């Protein structure tokens, strides 16, 4: 995967999250994908699992703003930091995280692992973030 291909996938992911579109999110993954949101829990499996997860977690979200840092690629793998501000049940919140992505030949994600941190309120990234 090229940096540009990964960035396009991230742009599509951003659109899906900011519009809370579970169909668009699920379409970014392979039929047999794994989406591991928490390292100690079972991953969500396949497009159906991604769709169910996204439907549940975005139901209370609004005013989502998603941005990413510099993409790092190695073959079919990519890693990238992300920063999100949103409202959850009306309360401002900030999420800072990182994706590790494995793509198939068609540009869909086969495996996603994410690590993220939550803070109440709207927080801007620190200087130099995402470089």
C-alpha cells in the first residue's frame, strides 16, 4: 500500500465517522476482517461485526471531527495516529489514538487494531503531534 492509498482509506473512514455511517464504515473492510478495538477482548468480525460495532458506538455521538497524523507504511501494513473531538450524549470529549492496519490487495482492511485514550472536553493536539 502506498501512503496515498492509505490516506484515501483514512479519508473515507473520516467521512464515515463524521457522518456516523455504519454502512460506509463496514464497506472499508473485507468480508472476513477483524476489528480489534480493545486488546484484551475478542475482535469484531467481518463487515457485519464492524457494522454492528459502528452502529452502537456512534449512536450517541455528534459533531465528530477526525484528523490523522503522518501515515507510516510497510508493505500491506500501515500505522497512523488519529485525533478526534466530538460530543457524546451532548458532552464534549477528545479521543487520541493509533491504528495498525493490514490491507488486502484491493485496498480494503483485513485487520485493524486500535489503541485510544479518552479525555473529557475539547482538547487540541500538542505541538508536533502527527509528525
